[in-house]
């Protein structure tokens, strides 16, 4: 085992703060925010998984209340029960996690839970570690540049986790399940934090024809892809992988670290219609498909904890409104400055350099440090009522539909039960039909036996009777002609339901317009039909008003478009301009409290501030309502239902508040656990899926 030591030299780099309270409670908002303790009471239950294999009888006891992660005012991990959370991040290049997954990464590091970062390629590029102005005279050394990027990542992670970029890492070579070798780095001060370097050769171009890449290996243009070892790595011999060996290697990594949650890049980021070029880097896209295949294989193995997945948008975030408030964006930028070796202090002890000087020319990327955006999994409509008052909640674990149920007369939830059918993508939407049955809609990835078989499609399952079992999944297909044309780039579906029970499924296609498929009176489905719209991004959302009229909303970079049914059960027409300002794209909608039309919730770009507007018919929306005194920042959808608000706060914790008459200042309560996707707020309470794969429930009034 090789130990990487950094001399204890004073650093001029700024360190990111880990003080949670100061980040959330300050200035005019002091006193408005309450941080709750560990949820050991029904006010914030972490509901026990009664089916997870590999857990002890004590932790599998039905109804047992489990403590979630807690953090005191010092920002340090709480001293309660050890967290069951374990996160694995899989990215193509060193810095993809810092640009596209932060602040989620830093929040996990501060939580005290295990986190393992996995880097597929060495990120060697052209071997020049220099700012563009100096590139012409700099030497080309791919092994050295790969090491410099590793040094930058180690410094950034050490700084996020401990406050010191020079904290010591222990480095060793480990064999992989694919027959090669990887480097494993462990942060000595926080040994639950690890980095795995697979050191596979990278493409070296976003869209260029580079057969010797993950792209070429995925499509079969090459049969093996070589390694690119970094200078100074403890891995002592070169190796090469077949496509199968890359999948086996990643599956073995998952088996070794047993995650409950995986962060990965977007396997279907789309193409530009005119040129057919990928919107994201080809290494990002095909690296994510290798990770997706490994996760599918891992999910079928027995004896591991259930695992959830979150996908992150990459390069396409450049053209979209910023999602992060200034304080969070500044902290993210400081981490990138550390990675980029911006101050030039040579404290890493190696000749290759202490960071990535290519990034030093523009450490903010193309607006990337001001944004984080999930590629899917943003629905706030995944909890539904039974006719008898019971509740059902749904998520995706192990690529299968996970279902929880709380009978009307019960306090505790039961579940999750994993329904048959694999390959589900993160994020599902549930609706209650007029006869009381619940239907669940989502998308499924079909991996197939080769690259040509890869596709994503819309699927649905419905209860056979109210409160009964769900039937088999039914495929509604896809409006895409082929994966080759648009990388199967479709959104999660939004669903409206007519008074007679017929559903209309709406999604964004790879041309960034909305398409729909209508259910027929006999229960069958008509063809996909275009609904129009241009430059639509994110997931559409749907709601039905008290009169039975359906509405669908979708964001563009500059406004929100609306489609609506003029009569109950009538066809959706539009798009209609709403007159709304830009949003962060993440929307949620529900029937308006006064029964007239629907209410749309969204956030103000670059602030995290909460906004709402009412919409009735085909006309413009009502004036925007600003929620004064929000004070929690954060990003992602706002779940606003029946007197309750639930959002992701700046810390990543769930923030809830009652809301009533216009102009009142919400008093926020933080439930101190990290969660995936979006919360769901309703009449009975607020639900969120923790990174431990468990349903966390806060009853209304608690």
C-alpha cells in the first residue's frame, strides 16, 4: 500500500464552509427555521424495510422507527445510530462529479456516511496540464496529466470532508472482477470516503470519431479498450477490457461497496437535430450506459441492500437557468478552484502537478458551478389515497417498483414490496382513477443484447381493484424512431385523467417538444401524437382541476408553456403562453385550493426562492406570488399540497412548512436526512425517499 503524503504547508486556497446552521439561518430569516432532532418519533419516521436481504432481525422489525442522519449546529455528523446510507458515484472523468453532482456530493461527505467515487477513465485528454495560453509550450504527458487530475480530486474531496486539502490519502492497487487492476484511495482522517480509479482510456473528444473509447467499446467497433495508468499509481501493469469485462468490473465495485444509493451521469442526453451530435460528452453518455448495465446485473444478485439511482444532466445545463443560490454556487466554485490548482501552491508532493490547469482557465465551467440538475426523478406525485383513506407510496429500488402502504387506521407504513418487472428508470408518477384504483406510470430502459437494442419506453401498471394488487406492466412504447437519432432522450411522463377514467400520457421527446398518447374507451391506447412546443426541457407536470379539466405545463429556458382541456375529459390543446418568467425548469402542479383551475409551483433562478401562480383555462397565468421569508434556498421541485410545502433545502435536508393565506411567512422545519428525487406533500403529511432507500414520513401537524 502506498501512502500519499502532502506536506503541511500553509494553503492560500479558500475552504468551503461546513457550518450548516450559518448557511441556512441568517440575516432576516433568523428564527424562522427550526432544525429538528433525529426523527425517532412518528413526526419523521424512517420506515423500516421489511424485505431487504442481508439485514439483521433487529433492524427488520416491522414498524420500527429508525433514526435518520442528524447534524448539530457545528455541522458535524450526529452521534446517534450509524447511518445505513452508502453512496457510490460513477462518473466518466475526474471533475464530472464536482461540476455536475455537487452540492449533493459535499452534502454526503459532511453527513458522515460512506461515499465512494468511481472514475471510469483516466481523463488523460491530450496530456497537456496547462492553461490554454501556455499549452503550446507545455510537454505532453498523458500519465502525468492523469496524475495531476487525481491530485486535484484528492485535494477537493479532502477539503470538502475535513477542511484541509492536504489531508493524507492511503493508496493501493486492487484487482477488479473484470481481470484488470484499479487504484483505491482511502482518506485516512475519514476512512469511509474512498476513490476508485479504473484508469481506462478516454475518448479525448466530445463528439469526435474516437473508436478507442467507451463509445467504440459499447457499439462494438473495438473489442478491447486499453488502460491509461497515471504516473505514480500503485497499479503496476497495463491491462485491457472487453465490453463484458467493463460491466463485470463495475458490478464487482458495486458488490464491494454495497451502495444504497448510486449517483451517475445521464445515459440518454439527446442529440442536436441538425447535426446529430451528442448534447453531452460521449464518455459521459456511454460511461453511464456501462454503469446502467452493471446496476441491472447487480440488482439481480441476492444479499445486497436495495439501491436507488439518481442521474445528473451534464453539458446541456449550460443553456439552462441556474438553479443554485449564490452562497451554494460560491462554495461549489471554491471546490473547483481547489481541483484546478488555481493558486499554484505545490503541496501535493509529486512532479505532475497538484491539479487540473486546463480547468484553472475557467473553473466555473460553462455556468456549471451555478447549477445542478437531475435528468429524471423529479415527480412530486407518487403518494396516492385508497378509497378507504389508506395511503400508497411508490419509488424505484433495484430497477423495480417499490410500494409502501399505510392503512387508514394505522400509524406505521408497511413495505417496501418490490413488484415484478426490472429496468425501471428513477422517478414514477401515480394517479388515482375515478373508480379508486391507482395507476403508476414511468419509463423503462431496455438494455437488450447489443447496442442496437438499447431503448427507453413508457410503461404503466394499474391495480386490478381499489386497494388490490397491481397487474403486469404494460408498455406504451416511445415516440422516438430509434436510439441512434436521439439517444432515447425522453422525459418522465405526466398524466391527466378524465372523469370517465381515460388517461392521457404526456412526455418531452428528443426534439424538445411534447408528445401525448391517449387512452381509448375500450382501454387500449391511440398513437403518439405531437402536442407542439419548442425548446421544452425537464419533465412536464400535469394536474386536474375540480371540474375535471386536465392541464399540462412544461418549462423552456425563458418561460412556461401550458396545455389544457377546455372541457372535462376533452383533448389537451396548446401550447398557450403563460406569461411566466424563467424558472429553474422543475415544476409541480395541483388543483387550486379555491377549486378554480390549478396552482403551479416553481423556483426563481439563481436564488432558490419559491413562487406560485394560478392558471385557469387557456389564458395567461395569474400574477406570480412570491413566498416571502422562505430562507431555505435549495433547488428542485416545490411540492405544495393542501396547506403543506415541502422542498429540498440548501443543506439537502427536507424542509417542510405549513402555508395558508397569501403574504404569510412560512416557518420551516428541517428533517435532518438526505433524500433522493423530490418530496410529496399532501393532506396527510410529507413523504420523501432517503438515500437509505427507506420511506420517511412526516404526518401533517407534526
